[in-house]
């Protein structure tokens, strides 16, 4: 019986943490549809947070590759005074990247709803 209570409490903690992170992320980063993203990404810093092999397989034209795994070390490459548009494959990594940037004082953060796999615009491959 104690094991069942432990599992239920653990499950409740996981659900509470997930809900907190979901609402926190929605507060700090704007989720943009493809049309909204296309309308503003040329005036912003466009960052692809996927790994280099994913980036080379295809990326949005004009994007810089700063993988989320390297973001802490390369944060100085991103200007805090300009809008930052982030994207990854599906939207999860760009959300984590936005949280990291927000903690360092970046305010104007947006990411692509559905990520690169939902992108229908121009792409570049290497």
C-alpha cells in the first residue's frame, strides 16, 4: 500500500511540475504561427537550436545554428536588445532555449509553433 501512495505522490509531483513549466514557458515566449513567424523573422535574430547535423539537412533561410546544447557558451552571439526568433524540430528545444535566454535577461522571445517540421517556407540545405 505504501508503494501505491509513493507512486501516486510521485505522479502528482511530475504532473504539477509539467503544468508549471508549460504555463511558465507560455508567459515568457510567444508561440507564433507560420504566417506570424514569416512576417517578423527577417527583422529579428533567427536562431535554429537544433544540432548541426539537423541544421545541415535543412534549415530556414537566414537562420544561424546555435544548438541548445551550446547555448550557454554562445549566448554572447545573440543581442538582448533585438527580437529573437527560435525554432527547433518540433518546438520543445526552442522552448527550453527561450527559458535559458529569459533567465539571462532576454525579453523579446518568440518560437515557431510546431517547429521546422511544420515549416512551409523557403529552406536551405548543405
